[in-house]
């Protein structure tokens, strides 16, 4: 039987402070692992694109300027 998010939240609310801390730490570690997997996937895809000629080498200065421009356009 699966629980809704609301049911899970209500259940967690009834945990002891120690149990909530353990759960918080677990969720934090899961998030870190997920982020690492995503970064590794993105890096692998970028290397494949670079090696296949889809991406061109750029200087750090050019990349920084491009990132600053993208951030500015988001505001």
C-alpha cells in the first residue's frame, strides 16, 4: 500500500526528534547521491558531444562571459 505525501508528512510529524534527524540525514544523503549521478550523466553526455564535434573548445573567459550573459537575461 502506498501512502500519499500528506500521509507521509503526518507520519513523520509523529516521529521522535531523533528519528526525524535520522530521516533528514538520509534524505540529505539521497539528494547528494542523486545530484552526483546527474552531474556524472551530464559530464558523460558533454564529453560525447565534444568528442563528436558538437561542441567547440572555448576559453574560460568566453565561457564566463556567456554564463554572465545568460544570468543577466534571466533577470
